[in-house]
């Protein structure tokens, strides 16, 4: 597990007005909650967080949140962005118990696809049905991403959730819910098959109008 530290400062004044003033001062209002401690209002430097949030680890790693010199292990649970400006409006962090299992979303990285038998075939469509999965593990075992090797992918192959090779100590809670939850992650099929399936899709019938029925008589 890689170490990533974010610097933060505690804040006493809350509310929409205070948050607005913080954003004008290039800071981000945030909250830390969970564990045995009370929720704590904090603020972070917008420029530094803007750079950090461009990395995958920001969303799927245990973060060391340094609040005025006191470090807490946290996970990012929510990020609110401005609808059209490059501004982060608010962040939610959840405290992490390093000795208790947690659930978190982890991105999937697909490798070897272009060199696979399916990837080399001109008339083959390879679809990634999932781009991330929810895992359960101890914080120290939480991976930044899970790699799926598609080097041997052939036409007609389907990679299911149960086929994903997991790092040591990591589980997929979804698989414990039954076989119907063992969904497809990657599908490789001929492009013409996909086209035929689209063409065979039933079209809605348009009922004849009274005027049309009258003309038929």
C-alpha cells in the first residue's frame, strides 16, 4: 500500500457563507467523520488537491490526512465539483480503522488486449462491462488498482467477476451473493454478431389510426 499524505487545517466557522469565503481564498471546505471521534470540519489547499485528484490513488487509496500535525488514516467518500468551473466544492473523508476490514471501489486496469487473439482480429468487438469493482479487505491490503491480463483473450470469451485474480487478502463481496452476481467483466465477440443482435431487437408497433382504417375500407 503506497503512502499518500494530504495537509489540512481545522476550521471552526461553518456554514454556506464561511464555505464560500474559503473557496474565494483558494481553499476547499471538507469534513472528516467516522470512527470513535466526532466529525471534524477542515480545509485544504485547492491547488494541491486539484493536482492530487488527477491521480487514481486519490480515490482508491488509504490517505494520511495531516490535520494541524495530527495524522489520521482516511478514505475519500465523496467529492463535489462545480458544474462547469474547474473548482472542487467540498470533500468528505471517512476515518479508517487499520485493524478492521473495509469496503472500497477499486479501478480495473486491462493489459495485453491488443496482442491477444481477439485483439488481433479485425472483426471483433471487445467490451469492458466494468471499469471498477468493490472489494473487501484490511486497509493495509487495499490495492490502488486490480490488473486483468487479457493476453489470451479469444473470440467468444467472457471474463467473469470470478475470473479476476485478486491480490492476497482481497475479496469481492458481490460473489458471496450468488451465481447471478458473477457478472461479465470483459466480452469478446464478432462485430457481425453484435450487429445481428441489434437488428433483431423488436421494434414498437405503431397502431393504425382510425383515419387509416377508414381508408382501407
